[in-house]
C-alpha cells in the first residue's frame, strides 16, 4: 500500500467528529492522526503531528476555522486544509480561501465527494465544488468592507442609531453616518434591515451579532 494520508479532524460537535473519524479510518489510504474540538487545539495538534490534510469546521470555540487556518499556515506554509462547514455565504468562502484553505465543502456533501476532496487536496489540487466556485466569483465582484465598516455593520445589526454607533466607536456622529452609508452602498442594500439580511446571507456577520444593543435607529 502507498503512504496513507494522515488527517487531522476538527469539529467541536463530538458526534460529527466521530462520524468523520470513522469514515476516514475505514479508507485503506487514510488515517486520522489527531482530533481537535477547538481552533487552538488545531494549531497545537498540527505542530505535534504535522498531518497531510486538515479537515476543519468554520465555527469552533476560541479560534475560528479561518483563524486556525491562518495560524497553521503561518508555521507550516505547505499545510493543506479543507474547511467543512454549514456556512455557504460567499464571504465565508472568501475568508477561508484567503486564509489559505485549499478546499471548501458543505456538511451535506456526499461521503464519496468528501473523501475525493481529501485525496485531491493531498495531491496539491484545490477542492472547490462548482457552487462554491460560483460564490467565490460573486464575492470577488463585491466591494470589500473595511474592518471598521464590519464593526459598524454589527452595531447596525444590534439596532443602534448613528449617535450610539458614534459613541461605541468613539467617532463623530457624522463619521458614523458616513460609515453606515458606505456599508449600505457596498452591499447594495436599500436600508439598514436589508443590509443586515444581506450580511447574514453572505456570512459577513452571524446571528450572534444580532444579540444585545438598543432597538432604536436613525
């Protein structure tokens, strides 16, 4: 038998992780060498085991899948990583690939396609299904929000007014108003509610970003 593909599996849901481990270990050309339940564990276990391929969830405690990918690639530039997630928004895909992931698969992927993806990435080829590639191309056409505009968007999602956003970010109300207008323009949104809806669909923000805050708005 040729060399087995050594895989690290990372998912904070035990049942999901166990299913992946069982599936992979049943393949004669693969073996799971490490299991992680958090982003920091991914980084630590990668250094300890140096797997051939990493299979990472996007949302994990502590470091996210994107942050873990960045950290791993910083210490191992040749690291081959596939993101396996439920998040299919174009911004989620874009962030993962920009961080250095070579593959992006949704959790409803068929077992044979997941295994083919692992083999593909191990061989140095990307693993991007047509629908994911389409989302990347769509994302590239969008103007990118700055870090502050994302912060503004999260505050808009919590229902804060321009004045409240200005206080939170320690800027003038005019600057906050300008930032909100810029966010709406870049997203192509008609109003604040539309902007938040679009941001959720594209995974620029998560449902957690809607919690808290004041319900008033300008």
